[in-house]
């Protein structure tokens, strides 16, 4: 890896996370009292950018914002984390927001995302930031912005020889042509099941889903399996990377973003895929022990300490 290609370019969405903690979801028409509330920076692309930056990577984030208070939160977040923003500001549309329900006993979550102006991120926006993609070691994108926009980013990266990571979240129908542009596709079990039309409830089923991704043209399927870890599935090997045992688990929102940001940072550092996946598992493991999404992302020192600890 050359010195001038150490960074990561991430295309994605910022939304303001509005997280409510309670012991259960209310029924339709019902009002219940919660046990906590927190507002903070969110959106898969932005969260992944924060995770990668805290893990030691130089990060450029490509997106759109509204000219509003939530947009100001986004810019302050990126400035604090040292993230370079290649962002178009659109005054007549709002910055997005997400409702996050967190079970205050299990840490499990349910999320509704309204992307706001990020729904209008276009292939032309990606073309305008193509230099950042071409100059990166790794390019990452997801599906909170339009699929055709993600596709264009992957095309630019592939043409430039940049490592491509496609996190197909939230799961949505995509043209199969997108997969041939992906060095890595990183769905969780639910997303893998949706995209392959196969059940994914155990390791063997995950391997079959991995084969389906490979058949579509993906280089490597990296399927995250929650507390079981992550399955690294290639045409020549299928390895389960165990999750780190952590305690207490207080919130799982953002764990997937932590994994993807950490994995991309490790790839940009030159780690081989299995080592990079283990690094991503360490980032995710630390993130679930803390409240919040982007604020829960660990530092490089914390990640290295967990990786070095006996297990």
C-alpha cells in the first residue's frame, strides 16, 4: 500500500439520532413513559466515518445536508473527529432524523429512519467528489442513499483500483450488477436473507447465503452474525471470526456501523481480511457496552487493548 492511499472515502447519510429508552415498545395508540432520551449524531455513513476515524484512519465523508440545526450537529461532529466533509448543502430540504427505540433491559433496538435531504444524494454528487474516492485506499457505501448513487461510487472506486466495501443496509432491492463492483459485501443476517432470498439463522445457512453473493460476482461475503461474530466467506475459505465477549451489553444500535468502520480502517492499514474482520469485531464489541451510536465508537488505543487482551 502506497503512502498516498491510506485513507477511506465513505458515501452515506447523516441523520440526527433521537434515542428513546423504555422497557418495551408502546402498542398503537398507547403512550408509555420512557427511562431515558438522548440526541446525537447518526446515519450509517456518518457513524461508519466516526468509527473509522477513531480507529486511526483518515476519512472523507460524501453526503448532503440541510441548512438547519441538525446539519450544524453533523458539521460539528465531523470537525471534532477530524473527518473531511465533501458535502452539498441544500437549504430547502431538511437534514434527516432517526427514531431509535432501545430496550433498557436487553439493549436491543428498533429504528425508523427519515433520510431527509440525503434521499436526494445523486450520482452527480458522487462524480463531484470522485477525486476523494480515487485517492482513497478503501471506499465504503450503504443503502440509506439511493442505490444508483451507491452504484456510481462503487464504479468510480473499482475503476481506480480502490478496495470496495458495500454494506447493503438497510436492505433494499438492488440491481445485481452492483455486486460485481464489490470486493466485500457486509450484510447482517436479516439483510443477507433479504438479498439472497435464503434463510440465515445459523452458520451453515450463512455459508449458503455467502455462496449466493459470490455467484452474483462479489469478491468476499462478510456476513455479520451478532454475538456469534462474522463469517468471512470467499471462493476458497469460509471462516467464522468470533465476536468478543463483552459485558455489559447496553445498546446494540450502531454495532454494525462500528464493525464496518473498523473493518474499513483495518483494510486501509493493510491488514489481511481475516485480521481486519477481527479488528472490526473488536470495534463492534466495545461499541455495544456504551450508550449512543456514533458517541459509542472506541478509540484506536481501546481497540488495540481489547485485541491484545487474553480471550
